[in-house]
C-alpha cells in the first residue's frame, strides 16, 4: 500500500521536486498551495504533512497549531524560515521535524520515511498492546487511541514524536534515559548537540505541568539525559 504525503507549498517548482523525490521511495503526493487547500485535502487522510511556513493565506505556525488541535499526523516543516528560534517554536507547537530550505532531497526523503515508520510502529504497538490506560499523576494515556487525557477528562494535543517520547518515559519510570536512547524511540539518528530531543521534552513538560508537590514529571540528569519521576499504573480494561 502506497503512503501519501500532503505537500503544503505555494511554489510549483518546489512541489515538483519534492513529489519527484518522494516518488523514489514509493510515497505518493498531494499538493496544497494554500491553507484553504490543505484543509480540503486533509479529508484524504495523508500519512505525513510537509509544511512550508510561508503560505499566501495563513501563517505556517498558526496553521500548525490548528492542525494539532485536530490531528496527530506527522508534520515535517520545510521552510526558508530556519532561524534557531523558529525551529524551536515549530517543534514546540507540534512539528515532528524541521528541515531548512534548500536541503538535500535524499535527507528529506529519509526524514519523511522515518516519520512514516514511526507512525506505523506506534499504530502497530497500540493494536498489539492488550492493556488499558496508563495512569500517572493527573494524567492518563490511552495507548489504543494514543490519547492523553487530563483530570478534566479533556484530551490534550500530542503529536507523533511527543507521543513516542512520552511512551518511552512511561515504559521506564525512574530509569535514566539518555538522549541517544530517546533518539532511538523517535527512530532518529543521534548526533551530539542536536536539540530536537530537548525541545520535545520541553514541550511535554509544559503540556503535563507540575506534579502535586510542584516538581516536574521529567527531570534533567546532567550529562546523562532525563528521567520520569512519578509512578505509572496500568489501569485494567473493563470487561
């Protein structure tokens, strides 16, 4: 079965290069030259979104925020707006990866393929796991639907990368996890000084807030990585 990338890009030449490159990996493409066109094509259930930030009818960051309220589809930002602060903001509000223009198309295809494998693995894990919700602090995580639920019963927006990292922490509470281990959870090659892991962890921290005693759910271990600092309970599935 072919997987589909929704390319949200207003430049026809860039759309052509992206689609041709993705085709070499067996990935089909849908094209949206505007935010309005993107929303119309989301009904096609694309497997990944490649998002340019400079669209004619919307700011890319605002578009990403709205998208994350409705979908956990993997998102790769592909943009000339590549300052470090913009990379960080993009990841914080829900992007799974960020690649600056111009870039090597082989790298872009590799990163898109990695996001697709991660999403597939997450879905397979959810189908294979015959367990109920995982409970920790004021939160519950439902692996069957990949939904994070707060004390008020409302779901919280959680992208594919944030879900993968949170699942890794919940599987190994109180165990130090290095950035290299966390990179493997994202099916991403670890490179020193790569801040992607740190930005995703910061995103999860802000989402979860503080524990009852005022401490963070995830603690930084200097020169080691991170550790999840609260008990995780598996709730029984109702029969």
